[in-house]
C-alpha cells in the first residue's frame, strides 16, 4: 500500500524532516513503539501525534506546552481510520518549532525518621511478652534483643520479628500460630514507604493470647497466662 507524507519531529536530534509512513494506525504505533495520542490539532485537518513522556528532550509548536519525545504530523482521518498525507509545509513547521527540555521532577522530600517506636520483646526464659519504647534504629533493637540480630521474618501484621544466634542447647522455645522460635526475640514495625522503623502493629494482648512457651524442663507448651501464674506461685513459695 502506498505510504503517506508525514513530518517527523525529533527533539533529541533536533531534526524536522519529511518522511513516508503507512496510512494505517498501526504504522504510527510502529513509529513510536506504542500507541500515540493526539497532542495538537493543526490547520487543514493535520494532527500532531506524540507518545506520552514525562521528562526528557522536548519541543513546543506554535507556543504550545512542552511536548516530550518525538512527534509526528499526519493528515486528516479518512476511510477505515487511516490518515491522509500531512498538508502543512515542512518550512512552516520549522518556523513553529522551538526546542526545550523537561527535567525529571525531584523525588518527594523524605520525612524525618521517628525519634522512638513501640517494640515488643518476647522472652521464653523469662516468660514475658511486653512493650518497650526504643529509639527508631537497629542498634536500639539489638540492645533490646540482647545481642546482634542474625535474621528476621515478616509477620502477617507486616511487622518484623528479629532474632539472633542462640545456643539451641538452651532449649527455651516459644510458638505463635504453629511457628516455633527459640530464645528472646523482638518485634518492630516497618514503614514500607520510608523504610523507617515504626510502631509495632501487632498488639501485646493478641500475642499473649496466641503465644505459648516451653522451658528447658517443660514437657508441654504453656500459655502466657499460665506461665505468669506459675512464676507467681514460685515467687510466693
């Protein structure tokens, strides 16, 4: 099929040239590498097609807003959605075009990190599940843990559970919803937008109802409330 006359505008090369393209819509998609949009309507039924770009080398045409990326001027729409040849003269387009560029917008300002966050410490040896307020950084979490953390997992609440290297011979365990952990652990929150520490989202009371302990000499798992009662009984005895 015979091609049509079009005018290519390339702000990167700063060139304006007359070219021949197919009249079909798919030909314009091949030119841009994607489906183009009409950026401006010109006299005599011509239109300026462009791909959507946010920043980079750009141009203006007849005082328009900056148009980022390449442009293609084609003629009016004819049968079957095809386009006719552009009627505007190349020399006229040259006088209408001004080169420019659009800078990439700076990333949004990062808010300052919180000074402190609510963390939760779980210690099967002491039988505790309690809140602690710590500075919002890893060294503070390590201090609450009692040793440098060695690994972490993400809980269903999106909090992080931190643990460290533990001598498995100590045999102080706790379990939560079927998952077993050894030794003292710390739960801290995480803000996925900033990557800062945040308040732990899971509640202490929720954990106290769901967590069970097994001590070094225990044959069975013991719930938090029962463990506390046992500790009180030992203290009174």
